[in-house]
C-alpha cells in the first residue's frame, strides 16, 4: 500500500534561505529508511517561505502516529517556522 506524509513549514525572512541550504543535505542522509520509496522537497509557487517535504512509503500500512523519520524531520523543521504534518493513504479508484 502506498501512503505519504507531508511536512510543511512556513519559513520567514532569512530562514527560508537557511532551510534551502540545510534541508537538501538532511534529505540525502535519510533517504535509505526501510519502506521509504521516495522523498520530494518542494517550494510553494506563490508563497516564498513555504517549504514541503513529502515522504512516499511502500509498507503495509502507516504507523498510527506516523513514521519516526517524519517526527525527526518535524523537529528539524521547527527551527525554521511553524510546521504542519499530515498522512495520506492511497485509495483505489
């Protein structure tokens, strides 16, 4: 089953530059977690300080409280600004 975690941060001022310098290295370090199929790093098209990391998983089901990896990333992102987290499960159509 495919499921994703989205972790969004709203960085203000010079913190968006700090995020862009720090987060790619952080993402490269975590890319080999078991069950992790892919990681995406996105910037908002219209809001300069918004950043999002998408973790794409291929495991039987998401953990009830999300992955340990996402919670580590959330703590990292909090230093740049407010963080929003959600889990999405793929549905068949």
